[in-house]
């Protein structure tokens, strides 16, 4: 009996000395580094030409993935690319903004690779340009989608499958910021639509679930409705919805106001045409920002790229 008591006392003493227990080590693949340009909003001073705000624009679909088709010879993959370039041209007026694309031509990009491109280029915001489709004949108006929260995977080791699962949950820590951006954009769209509030949906979106910065899908209309498809086909850089997206990016990035345009009859500033509108030079609009597959690493170098289509 005395021996049993001595044994129990020893066990109790050892437990006290070891309390509290050490925190379990987190696998390296689960760590999400918060570095400048890794999804954080700009600081109080805002971006500069030397340290620009990096915006990743993702034109949905591409290549063999046509997306939805409209009744007026409108294909979603072409529409999204054209609108992304129109938005980038408008943002080119700010030297403090650098725009990168997930695709700049009619090419197919996997869903995982789209967010990998944004991550690899240190983007602070990822916006996927899309068009909606519906079986309802009177469906109309834009909508906004953000990623749904996903449970962190319980995986062990450093194999490709384990790393892929961890990497694909990068959006989890940015869900609140993504929704705030969506809510502000919703307010702007509501004013344009005469009080009609575009829905904000939370879905499993593979193209942005791995993004380590705030991200959103922006559906600019319903391509399957004839009236909406005609509006989307004629959308220009002066379209109020494109201007609203630009305005929210300017607000989010804390960009300075542009100087007022010269009044009629006032000599235009050098480098701008009469009327004062700046000529989009393409400065600040880069390639996807990562080596091509033929040149070695893919844009998602350092991040696994499971097979899967992009949209």
C-alpha cells in the first residue's frame, strides 16, 4: 500500500511540474503569413508608385470553358475579359495601382491557379468578373458572391495532398474583409439600380477559396435574359457599374482623388487628349506576373495546383 501511495504521489508531482501542457505544434502548411501585400488593406498613408496597391483581376472562364451564352451572340468568357480590361484601363490613371490578370487572352486557367496567381504576386484584393445565368425569363441585375467558410482540414504530413488541402483554405481568415467589401459594393450597385439591392451569396467558390487576401465574385448581370444580355454586350468603360467597382477599389485602397479635368477650352495637360481624360498607357497593367508553364514554374509556384477547371 505504501508503495502504491508513493507511486501516485510521484505521478501527481510530475503532472504539476508539466502543467500547462505545451501547445500542439501547427503544421507548417497551415501557417498564413501576414506580410505587406498579403491581403491586408493599405496602411494610413495609402499606396504609392514605389509601393503600389496590387489588384488581381480574374476574368471568369476562358479557353474551352465558355461559361454561359447569351441570346444575342454574347459568350461569357469574352464578356468577362473585355470588362476586366475596361476596368484596368480606368485604374491605369492611378500610378499607385498595379493590376495583374489571371488571364489576358482566351486561355483556360484552372480554378486553383487563379488564386495562386493572386497569391504569388502579393495582391491585396482579388476580384473575379463574371456574368450570371438563370432559368427565370425575367431575371436581371448584378449579384455579388463571397467564399463560404470552410473547416480547416485535419491532415498530417507534407505530401502534395496535405499541402493542397491547407492551401485551399487561405480565404478563411479574410472572409470578414471580403464581406465588408461586398457590402460596400452592394450599396453602390443599389443606387445605380434605383433601390434594387443586389444579393450577396456565400458559396463554395474554388477560384477564390485559396486567396490569401479579400476576394469576391462580381456578376454584372444575367447573360441569359435578352434585355440583360443586350446591356452587357454594350457595356463600356463609362458604364455606371464599372465606375462603381472602380470607386469601391479606390475607397478600399485609400487612393487619392484624381485632379479635376480641365474645363472646355482649357489646354489639356501634356499626355492627355483634349477634354482632359488620360490616355491609358497600360502602365500598371502587368502580365499574369508569374512564369509560364513553358518557362518553368507556373504562376502558382510554391502552391500545389490540383486538377480542376476554372471559372
